[in-house]
C-alpha cells in the first residue's frame, strides 16, 4: 500500500473549490479556485498588439484583462525556417496586429499576464501543439517506456501538429492515445472556428476548472483514491475518468462523513500554518520563510535541537530534515521565482554534497520545473522554480493596511513623540485654547505619563489644554484632532460623565491594585467602582462621586444586579445620563 499512500481531496462550496493532494497523510499541494477568480494560465485568447517595444524586445498585447499581457520575443513562434528566424521583435509584430496567444503565467501584483504564441492544449495523456512538429516524451518516465510511447505516437501519424506525451501516459495503449488525440484535435478545430468569428480581444479556450485539471494531470495508479464531498463534482470527475482511464473509476469516491472533508483530514489547519513565516521540523529545528518582491529566502535553524554527539552531526540531521520540508513548502505554498535556501553551515564537503543530493531527490516529487545551483561554502543554495500562479499566499491574503507590507509599524514611544511635536506646532498656529485628541490607548498612556506628569509638561510649555482619548479602534501609528475650542467645551466633550451622574454600567474586572474595587469603561474612559470587586460581570447602577481627566470614581447604589434587557421605569430613564455628544466640536475625520 506504500505505493498508493496518496490521495486527492476535492471540496466544493458555492463560491470556492479546493483540491488537496496528500502524500503519506500529509498535505503537499493545495489548489484554491474562487468564483470570479479562476487561474488564467493555459487560456487562449485572440489579442491585439497594443505596442511593440524594441528596447525591451517585447510587446504588450490586449487580451481583455485589466492589464495588457507581456509577450517576450523568444515566445513569438515563427513558422518559417528556424535558421531564418527574425531576431528583432519589430520584424515579427506590429501595433494593431491580431494574434493568438496563450497565458503561461497569471497576472501577479502590478504585472500583467505572461504570454506565448506557442499554443498547446493538454489532454489526459497528450499535449497537442498546433502547428508544431515531432514527439516529446516526459523525462519522468523510464527510458524503455519513453521509447514505447514515442513509437506509438509516430504510428498515430499526426499531421500539422506536434505531441508531448505526459507522465500520466505510462502504460497507456495505442487506442487510449488515439482517443485522447481525437479529443484534442476536435478541441483545436473549435478554437479555430471561434477565431474566425471573434473580434479581438476574445477568449477562445479556457482551461478546465481546478478539480478536473488536477485529476487529469496527476491521478494515476499510484493514488489510493479521489475523495469528493459533493455529488456534482463527484459525477463530473467520475465521468471524466471513465472516458480516459476507466480502470481507475472505482477509486473516485463520494465522501459521506458528518464533518467537513478538509477538516477531517486536517487540511484547513495545514493551510493556516502555510501562511506563517515559521515552519517547525520534526527534531526541533525550524524554517523561516521570508518573501520579497524578487525572491524568497528560506532560513534553516537548529532551534531547540542540540543532538547527542558532535555538532556537525546535529547540523547535518537538521539540514536533511530541512530539505524534505523545504520541498513540501515549495509545493504547498506554490512558491516560484528565485529561491535562496540558507542551510546551516557544514564543515565537511561530503556533508554539503549529501544535503544537495537530498534536496535534488526531494525535488523529483515536484511537477513544477526547478533548477538548482550548487551549495556554496557558506551553506547557501540558489534555485529557481517556475512561477505560474500567485500561490497560496497571493490567493488567501492581502497586504496589511497598517504596515502596508513592511511587517513592522512604528512603536508607541515613537508615535507619542511625533504627536507631541505636532501638538506643539499646532498650539503655536491656532487661537483655540483646548484640543481633544483621539489616539491608541498605549500611545495615550505615554502622552499622559506617570500621574499625568508628561501631560502637564506639554500644557505648561504650550499654554494649551489637551485631552487624550484612548480608542482601541485607532491604529498605533495614527491620531486625530477630533475637536478644538474653549477649555470648557473640550472638557464637556472629553468626559462622558460628570460628578453626581447616575449611570448603568457593566462591571468588567477587578481593580489591579485593590481587588475589593472594580473597573468599568465608557467608550474607553475608566470608571473605578468602590466595593465592586465581588460584582464582576454584573450590571449595576453607579453614582459618579468624582471625575478627573483620565478616570472617574463611583459607587454602586442598587442592591441587585440590573439586567441589561430590563425595561426601566419612566422616572428611572429620566435619571440615566447619556454620554455627551461631541458633534459641535468635530473638525473632520482626517489624520493630522
């Protein structure tokens, strides 16, 4: 059963389709397709050349997407004698020209889709290359099998097209290859028919949705089963397999469990982990994965693993474990482009070679094209991996609106100093004598200082009155002057209660320094309640005994807790005090 310890899980929801590939019970690949956001790689378009750039030896082509596609000179197919192929893009294309192009790389970030004019249509066993020639066979197959399949394809006598034999064709008969070829030829005729009647830009051919694509590309006898959680997807996949490889149809199963399929197999949890920087290794070491615009950096660390014998042995074991996990993460996260792996430095050349060989062996499980440069004396491995889609990170996440992708924000102390400088400038340029400032609570605490010393210092220096209101909804690196005017007006606006008010409050927590008392809050403003320590979690009527700029002090005046849903008598309602409104002092919502 070891050769079949692989499964494909297909989970379909109304707006999202997920396909997970498990090997030895561990998630190794995940594909996510959302409604209105399907991957575009493989689609064929009738496009129009917008402009040709001789300096870049490339052209931009309008294919109907938000951004024009990018077509490099080497991706322009010329049907004449290759020896007479023009060398310049201006000799091949002109602005306004209509051409057929295929997406080889999805749009990513600010870049449009990467295009080619060398079209191909994939099937179960073959890839049909219109106007190509010859037969290519997957290098993942044994040489004897490659020769057999190459001979069968020659016997098919394909006219005006080339063929590429896929890994899935292992063991396929001539009849199966012929059926696949006829299907692909019919598909190409459909594309040509659409081309004649379509104006540019137009979509002529769309790749299959992700569930069929994954099953078509990798499902073979080495897989134990395909488990599908909806009847519709089950019928679709089973019908496809019956037509292409009927001997595998019984391995397509409908999931009957009560819990969600991906939750049952731990896939949802693994997806969450795949969005984190840190990845733990079995022995106690770990990886740190950092993304930049140009490349991805993977750092290997021993962590808490200290080994049992020599340091070199500890390092080698950690690096070997890292090789396996690095490849799994590359596949799982679909990381592409330039990748730098910083292995722990090893003294012996044979150990460095062992690690490099292990990495190469693990990469054989990866269907995506990779290229490795040798391990440097510093323990660095440079490699590339074909970049086709945005990857898991690009699909499931977006840039943090607070740090804007930097990964850090300024500290509370830095922000407090910045606000202090701005308030001093503001105080010298406005006739208003008082200001209400909304900031993050941690920043407010630094501006007020121990016992209000910092606030008094600012007010004495500027001759102005400041009230800081701490709001959890405001980011640390933001503040707002929400009101300005006379001292009396700002005092009324900044304090939600006055001495003698009676308010209904939820007693939230015991006082930090005096457990017999308790704390409540009104829009972030603290009310210290004498004797409320035994009433935490209850709603009570509280009389405000005294008020300061930073907090109020009160005492409970009812004997029984009041339900928040209890209807109060009319006279009680009249006694309740509403938090004063500040609309009269508002100056706008922008940052200052």
